[in-house]
C-alpha cells in the first residue's frame, strides 16, 4: 500500500514553526527501515496494566468495510489511560527512524481500513471501557464515558436516570471515540447538531504520549481539532457527553412521494419550523415493483391496510421518515401535534405508515437488521459505502442525475437523504462541510453480495460510486465526502480546502511524527520531503 508523503514543509510556510525543529534536524529525506524483529521486544518491555498481543492480531486487520486488510505488529488491550500514554510515548521517543504507527480501534466499523495500522500497534479501545460510566443528573445533565464505550451502553446506563444523549447515529454499536472522530450524524442532527456538537470535554492522549484534558475553555485548539479530526491529533480516552430527559415512547412514521422536489420542500420545511418532529430522515426507493409491504425490514409497523397495498409500479419513490418522542400520558397531545404537522405535508395520502415503539427499540433499530443479516451470512460482506454532504442549492441537480440516471436500483442497500442546518455545526471543529446554510447528507449504504448470476456486485457498486463522484465534480456541486477516503495528499488538501492549513498545523502541534491513525492515509510517518 502507498501512503502519501507528508510534504508539509514545501506546501505550507506556516508549518515552519518550532514544532518541526526536531524533524528538521534529525530527519533524512528517505525512510529508514526498521529492524522489525526488535519491535515486539521493545513493546514487551513496557510496563502496562493491560497487555500486548503479538499473535492474535488478525481481527485488528479487518473492518466493517471488508475491503482493506493490514496486519499490525501488535494489539494493545489497555486497562488504563496510562497504558495508552506509555505506549505512545515509547513510540514517540523512538523518533522518526521507526516506522511504528498507532491506530485506535473503536468497534472497527470503518469502511476503508481507517482503524488499522500496517505493521503498527492497534489499540483495542473497547478494552478501556469500564464500569466507571458516570451520569451527572441536574440542570445540565451529562455523562462521563470511556472513549471505547459503545453508544448502546451509554443509552442503557443514562436511561437508569431518565436521561439520554441528544444526538445519535443510526446504529449504536459504535464507539464514542470512533463517531466523535468523524461527526456522528442522524435524524436528530437538524436540531441538536451532530454528536461532535454535543460534547463538553475530552481527555486525549496526543501523539507525544501526553494526557490532556480539553474543552471549549481549556486547550480549546486540541478540543476542536479532535472533534471530527479523523483520529489525527490524539486518542480520545474519555468524553463528557450532554444528556437530556429521555422519552419513553416514539411515534415512528413513514410517508411516500413520487416527486423529488415536493419531498425536498417538505423535508426542508420540517427542519425549519419551530415545533416539529424529533427525528427527520428520508430514503430513496428505485426500481421496486409490486406491493411495498415489508420494504425495510427494521420497520415494525402496525400497517394501516391501505399502506401495505401501495403499488410502487417501478417508479422512483422518496420516503420521508419521521419520529416524535412522547411519554405514555401524552398520547392525545402528541397525536394532535402529529396530525397538525402531517396536514402541512404533500405526500401521497394512501402511504402513511405509522407505528409506536419504545425509545430503545427506535434508537437501536438497525441492530434488528444486523441480527437478521448476520443470520443469513450477509453482514460480513464488503460494504463499499459512499457518504456525501450536498449543498441545498444543488440537491435537485444531484437527485436528477443520480437517482434518475446513475442508480438503476436500490436493492444493494438503503440510500438515505435528509437535510441539516449548518448553524448547529461548530466551524472550529475539524469536520469539513459545504458552504451553504442547509446541506443534505446522502448515504449510499451498499452491501456487495455475490449474486446468483455470478456478476461481481462489488465492482458494479464501485463503478457506480465513481460515476457519482465524477458527476459531483464535473457539475461543480460543492460536495464534501463524509467519512472521507482519499489516497493522495493533494486530494485531502482539496477536501479540506481553506481548512487544510489549520488541520496541518494541528498535526504538527499534537502529532508531529504522524504516529496516529495511519489508516486515514492523510500523513505518512517520518517521511519529510524537502524542496
Ligand atoms: C452499520 C453502521 C451504521 C452507521 N451509521 C452511522 C450514522 O448513522 N451516522 C454516522 O455519523 N456514522 C455512522 N456510521 C459510521 C461510523 O460513524 C463510523 O464507522 C465510525 O468509524 C465509528 O465506528 P467505530 O467506533 O467502530 O470506530 P473505528 O472504525 O474503530 O475508528 C474510526 C476512526 O477513528 C479512530 N478512532 C477510533 N477510536 C478512537 C478514539 N478513541 N480516539 C481517537 N480516534 C479514534 C480510528 O483510528 C479510525 O481512524 C455507521 C457505521 C456502520 C457500520
Ligand atoms: C438554521 O438555523 C438558524 C439558527 O437557528 C436559523 O436562524 C435559520 O433560519 C435556520 N435556517 C433554516 C433554513 O431553517
Ligand atoms: C430495474 O432493475 C433491473 C435489474 O434488477 C434492471 O434489469 C432494469 O433495467 C432496471 N430498470 C430500470 C428502469 O432501471
Ligand atoms: C465561524 O463562524 C463564525 C460565526 O458564524 C465566523 O465569525 C467565523 O469567521 C467562522 N470561522 C471560520 C474559520 O470559518
């Protein structure tokens, strides 16, 4: 595998700052190979509360994407934050002549090897999750959790206090450190912002092995850098997450449209009005014929009869998905509110699907699909996902071409589409989003399943993804990738645009040897090119 070189000095004068001095003096322009046999012994000599594993490392070379596999030298199962700090400090002190890198592995649900470290050390963050989750009720409730904690566990723990986090992902078997390194976007983001907008404080181990507490007030440059920072500036070992009173129940609603413009107007209105739903998403259905019953397995409706008899006729359909939270004793009021809101929408009237589920059932809905897919051997297949942020002014052009032309079906997996408001995204964080006030998340969540006809599902989907990206580029849509993946540093610079300088400056400040998260392929350790 080829990593792009750092090339920092050449491209950014701003980077000729104190932090580089060490590299400047000691660095040769060429990578110096490490004597690999010595690596385990130096790690073995470290005193840690947990342990290193040098043999059972294969699981750390895999991820949900199921396409990239890089074997690490060792896996650290940390029992304490100091295990992580000790390990990183040790590798930092080996200097630029060692090739050793470090990747935090959350739940390994990356798509293209982002949590892997070729011949490096993978830190199994879930080993750090402990019994010490601390819920603080009160006026501004929050919970302190380990960076390796799964969101599903935080939900269950905080519910004991009648509380829950505000902003979610669609799937909860992901770690805090993993989603905060990206953004964490779901149907609550239009109102609360992404998960990175709902964190008060972090504890981070930097690329020099320093343990730093940071927040908006304290070490704020590191705090903002780490949020959406693709693991480049430090390893999140603890996070303080904002909570709110949790509802008991959820009204879960789906309605269909045949016209994209009408669908988009309704979505945009719903995210703008004061009193609205608690969750707003949507998805696209292309080339389905026959009756649309049971068309998304995780949905668990007591379908009105007419809805399950809606005939799609092969037309492209847009499904608006909504949820309203409530408590048992508020049923009348919530029904009235929903009726009012729905009366302002222009969906096809016979397509109202409604169900009522518990809050946990709603939030953990994708896990139900996971279990079904696992039982059929369809979970551990390649996932060539593509996630895009698209400015509102260009969403119709995008929809016309992509849903009308490039995609011929959506049977490979759901295609999500919903708008969010930029004002809820803190522009000091590392996340890269489009320029406009409103932008859409469009997520192509495909699975490459070997087909009976023998065609290569993966190649087909990758070709389609390429066509989508090429269209975005030639039509100048101002699109940004979410969960971005590039293989050349020039592409990363284009991705970051004017934000690249800040990103590269933070890299030099917090991980000057580029030890961390090598699987993102943004910087390469210990290669500095001059001139
Ligand atoms: C089924 C499914 C549904 C999803 N739904 C959503 C969704 O609705 N919204 C959304 O926003 N995303 C969603 N995602 C994407 C998800 O946010 C990413 O996969 C993310 O990588 C989280 O996974 P993880 O915890 O396993 O982290 P990993 O994949 O293990 O790590 C991701 C990156 O972060 C780094 N990292 C991991 N832990 C830490 C840490 N503690 N400190 C610093 N860096 C760290 C890793 O080195 C790697 O570079 C979904 C993914 C899947 C598989
Ligand atoms: C986005 O949010 C801001 C701040 O809450 C608000 O002023 C603006 O009207 C919102 N934009 C839309 C289109 O809803
Ligand atoms: C619908 O999908 C089938 C294969 O599943 C394909 O043969 C057909 O061309 C598609 N129709 C359209 C209109 O794209
Ligand atoms: C961030 O937003 C604030 C206020 O909206 C603005 O003043 C500032 O210039 C923005 N900063 C960047 C780096 O875009």
